[in-house]
C-alpha cells in the first residue's frame, strides 16, 4: 500500500492511500474517527463506538474483514439482540 497523500487534521498528519483510506491502521484515533463520521454526516452513538472497536480489533487480529454474520453475533452478545 502506497501513501499518496496526507490528511492534516488537528495538527496531525494522517497518511492516506490512493483510495483515500487510512494507510496505517496504527494512526487511527478518536479525532480521525469523528472527522470521518462528520464527513459522512453520521452522528456516532455509543453503539457505533462498540461496533467500530470490534471491527478494528477483529481486523487487527485476523487481517481480514469479518463476515456480517460474525459481526451480528458478536454485537448481539455485547449489546443485546436489538
């Protein structure tokens, strides 16, 4: 993955790839999360934070994106069936 540009946000430079995705997972932090949410016009709730944390943990461990069924089962266990 090649860094093609940087996002300057709150005095920090975030490396982005050619698709505009964060190039280094280790650079992820709350200000960047909130910036992306604002850009997409999403108001994050605590449940959103739980899902994001789960997805980041899963990807960090397996280097794969989980299939939706796995996410749904994990979130139902953590947050309840609804």
